[in-house]
C-alpha cells in the first residue's frame, strides 16, 4: 500500500511540475495551437522530461519504496566491509563514492540508481548479505558499481524518454485520424489508449533489449572489479533463486 501511494504521489507531482513548465514554455515558443509541432513538443516534455524528473527523484523514491537504510556510520563489521568494498570499487571505476544502503528483504537482490556517476546509490537486500559469501557479494557490488560507471541510468532514462515521446505522439496522431469528425472526448481518450497499447509493447521490447545489453556490460565490469571466479557463483545462485521463485509462483 505504501509503494502504491508513493507511486501515485510522485506521478501526480511530476504531472503538476510538467504542466507548469508547459504553461510557461508554450506561449514563449509561440507554437501554433493544435499543430503537430506543438503536439510533439508536449509529448517530448512529458516523455523525456518526465523520465528525467523520475531519475532525479530515483534515490529518494528507492529509499522510501523499499525502506532502505543508508549507512552513515557503520554499526558493525559487516556494514564496514560493505562500505569499504563499494568505496574501493568506486575508486577503481573512477566514480564518486555512492551512498550505500541496506533494505530488509529475503530475496537476493541489489540495485543502483542516481542522477549521475558521482551522485548515486547502491542498495543491497538483507537476503543478499545473509545468503551470499563475501566474495559473491563483492561480485554483485561490482556489477552495480559498473552500472554507475557506465552511465546506465542516464542512458536507459534517455532511451525510455525518447520511446515515451514517440509513443505518446503517434498514439495521438492515430487517435486524431480515427476519431476525425467525432467530437466525443471520451471516444478520443479511449482511442488514444487503444493506439498506445501496441506502441507501448514495442517500446518495452526495445527498452528490454537495450537493458539486457547494459546488463552484459555490467557483468563484464563486475569481473574487472571483483574477478571472474567471484562473479560466476552469485550468477548461478541468482539463477537458482529465480527458478525457485517461478516454481513457487506456479504452485
């Protein structure tokens, strides 16, 4: 429930901010009202602008979404090891020291997010720390630090923003053509939704392909930062955990 409320609140805030931005920019740019150039500009503001606002808020959203606790001062030896390992890998990768956080979850998981290479967050689940050895955890951390060093958050946000922009634009072009002569706004809205569905699927396929390429590069970076042997074992455990989760869900 908390995550749903956070999702709705952040979406409302983003829409509000972008609405204000549009109300300021449209009169300044003098775009012809109802023209395709105005429509594309509005779609770009919501598509690309919205994606980058979410990226700027990603650390805040992530911390509150999973209840991650940022390690300000290590409380025990494990936390000290965690912070020192990320610090060492960040220096090797040539990036600023990310914030390091732990969140309570049984599954083996970790993620990195943030606006830039020098303003990022690396978070790991308690399940990862409890179920992986130090060498295995080091390899996972190397994978996440590599995501930051490769600028994957910015690249994925940009590609998603561009895909959103063209999806919004072509869905509305198609809806306008289909509903021409019909002044019913509800019909237009439903036509936009119907037009956007296949475009959204296509955008998801493209984004997933791009994301998979970034995962391979992050694995390669993890090998450089932690070593090949350390990387093999956690990948096998993650695959095993994924299969177990699928079996549990099927039951």
